[in-house]
C-alpha cells in the first residue's frame, strides 16, 4: 500500500511523507492538482520530504520528487531530501545537475576565424562527451563481469520484462514485414527459373 500525505508544520513549512511501495505508481488527477497547488502556495518557503517508510520504489517515485524539486526551484523554495532513500536522493541530485540546454555562443559580428574556432570547440566538446560515455559503458560492463555492478534486482527484472513478452508485438510486426519483402523479391527472381514453389522455404529459412 503506497501513500502520499502532506501537512503544514508551520505557516511557511510543509511536510510531505511517502510511505509504502512505489512501483508503477500513479495517482488520480484530483490528488495531483491539490498536492501541487499546496506546494505552489506563496506562503510555503520550505518543503520537507520524508521517506523513512518507503519500501520498493522505481522511477515513478523519482518523477514525483523531481516534479516537486522543479516547482521548488521555480518558486524559490528550499527542499530537504535528507530522509529519502540514498539511491533515490542520489538519482534526484544527479538529474538536477545535468544541464539539458546545450551551450550556445553569441557570435554576432564574429569574423570567419572566430566562427571556425567556436565550431571547432563544439566538435571537440562533443567528441569528449562521446568518449566519456563509452568509458562509462565499458566500466559498467567490466564491473558487471566481476560481479560488482551497481544494479538493483528490480531494475534488472523490469529490463527483462520489457525485452521479453512486451517486445513480442514489435518483433512479430518486423518479422511479418521482412517476410513480405523477401517473399515479394524472391518470387520475382525465382519465377525466372520456374521455382516459385520455394518462396515459402526462402521466407522460412530467412526468418529462422
């Protein structure tokens, strides 16, 4: 049983308490509107988020907390995350550190050499980001091989679920379309040799 409760501690401080399991959590529109309207209240200056009783959680809980953080940042409110699970707290802090807006340079009146230099710096920055990404992927894979991967069992279960029966519709559609294309192309070519009867075998072998 999951639950979100909130109450005023003082006139300018609100306490938000999360308890229970938050797996694929969703809340009704009425609760959502009332909850966020309360946080957006101009008299609220401090938001204390409590999560000592949180059990199993996934990204649905992180989305709610991230939304609270976005509102607090926009309304200049302070937020206390100290009582949240360590993994959730680190995830929220990491998401807030990421700059989603790529850097832009105001180059009005720049000469051609300035523009070339700016473009070169942009390309170098992109290459560095790609190299850093591959380093992180390789490092994570090596940690996985030695049994030191930072991966929760429930996240692995969700990945396996998405890659198993949930992928059946798209796999079936792709297989059907590829089979149709091979049958069409193969029929035209095999007709030259009078071997249209082998079209079905061609599709079967290609699918396997």
